[in-house]
């Protein structure tokens, strides 16, 4: 049981606080996410699945009080353009940079409409005074405008009311006893809890579904990827997967496509094992510093260009760059990707599609106002609902970062990435009988 008090020490009478919980044993390299239940009266329950024998410690973290969530909701409603973007327009010796976004304030200045003709995804820039809309050169993050009301910043203080551990009023440790002889296993409760897996000895073990294999050698990865085409689409958290594979597979040659390091696209090829891995970033609103217009591709359009088949793997991870916008924009983007996935699976049913969920991250004031875990939590719910019922597989980055002992980070550390890659490869090369 968790009880929340306000800054004056008075018990709160309503819910809405953002709490996360985990059960862990660092010595065993074990950890599992807890399921937090909001009783809407200032009290909460954290429910855990007991998945290993031995000691376990309960850890509960207040991500945001409900009052902070109210501010985050207001910011998205009133300031969806608080992160703004720019584009450079150039023709000959004339150049001008203008502001761009999904929606722009009415200034009387003409607009350039860059809405994608195929997906219908909207994007606009103020038109340069002396140049054509066709003279657009690039896309880039412009900056961030912070407009908090007086004293609201007090709701976002690290170590006080943002990502702060809640101390237990009694012992925080429990002892999980061995199963007694003849005692039935409680499998049903694990399924109902919604927990997707847990760590033991630093290795992620999935609950229900596929058995996760360990791909600890380059030969094991090469054998799994043999004859495969793997396309990675998304943000920098998916680019991490490409970078991991590129570093782990020295025989796979990365081709120099003269791409900007952050942006891509990237490609690596292993001639001996005949596999190809590519990465491409998603389209606007992407917060990279300089994306040439020729590299701005929407994931749905990319998927429509894939032939597909038993040798093809599609990986999608798109979430972080949508946090400052109304969730309807994220829903729209996922809908277009979903439709493209449906078309792909209709024409090539053997294609493997893997979706990476959002993950927890370290929070500063800037990160909170632009990329809070509360925003990511909403995206996580939307993502799961959007692809439910489709023949796609999830990599649960949310639980994998929550259950691990390493600190939360927008870009999870290598041990977590390794476990994510093991899940991906287990989908590509499932163990026989699993």
C-alpha cells in the first residue's frame, strides 16, 4: 500500500499521481515491474509477481504528483508548439530560414504546405519572402520555449517531487520461499497482471509467448540473420539497435552512404552470410539538428516500398519526438503505420514485424516539459492499443527499463540493449518448440 501526502503533510484525497514500482534483487540480477493500482483517494497498491526464490526488495518511485500532471496536460493543450522547428530555404545566393511545425500561429505570412500526399501527415513552414516553397533544403529542431506560470517549476524538483524514491514505513525486503511440494503454480495470476517478463541473472525472461534465446557470439547472430533483410525505422532509440549490431558484427561491412551521423540512413551488409541491415529515421516532427529534405521519409511510405516475405524483418520504434504534441497527432501517425503494416502482411504474410515500446528516462525540468515519462506512458498505452490484434511482436522497453537496476535513460545502457536485441533475434529465429 502506498499513501501520498501533500507538501504540508496532509493526506491527499484524490488520485492521479504517477507512480512506478519494481521488485528487485541486485545480487541475483533479478527484477520485475510492479503494477500500480490507483484507488483514486490518495492511496495506491503495488502488485508484484514473485518470480524467483530468495530475497527481494520493493522500490516505489514518485515520477510526478497529480498537480504536475495537470501542468503537463495544460502545456500540451496551450503550447503544443513549445518545441519548434526550422527549415532553410535557398536558391543561388539567396537563403532564408523560417519556422515550421504541425500548426503555426496566424501571422498573415503565407504558408508552405508540406503535408505528405500519401499518408496525409501535416507539416507547414512559413513561406520565405523571396523564395519558393520548392527551395526548401533541410529540416531541423529550432528550439524550446518554456512558459511555466509562477511557482509551477516547484512541482518539478528532482529529489523532492520528481523521480523521487518513496521510503517504506516498515521493512522493504521480503523473502520469496521455495514452492512447497504439491502446491499448484499460480500461472493465471501472472497472465492477468500484464507483466511481460522479468530479469534473472541479468537476462530477460519473457512470460508467455516466445522463449528468449541468448545470442552471445557473433557466429550465433550471423547464423540467425543469414539470408535476412532487416529494416529498422524510427528514432534514436532504434538507431541504438543498428549501432549495437554494427559494433557486434565485425564481418558485416557498414557502407559509407555519406550520411549525417545522427540522421542516417545507414546500411550494413554481410556478403558471406548474405544479410542486410538498414536504419532510417522517421519523418517530422523529428528533433534532429539537420535532416536534408531528401532524407525525410515517413515510416508508412517506407513500409509500402518493402516487398516483404519470410526473409524480411521490419522493426518500428517511434514515440519520443511526439511528446509535446496532442496525443491525436501520435494516434494519426500510428494509424498510417498500422495501415501500411496491414498492407504488408496481406501481400507478404511471412514478414516479421516488431514494434519497440517507449521507455523510462532520466528527468530534468527540460526533459519533463518536453519528454516526461507521463507523456511516454500515454504513448505506451496508445501504441499497444493500436497494434493489438495484428500479427506483430512487441519489445517491451517500458518494463525492461523499469525492471532493470540501471538508471533510467532515454537511451538505455548496453546491457538493456543487448537484452532487447536478444528478444528481436528470438523472434527472427525462435527456438524450436517455443
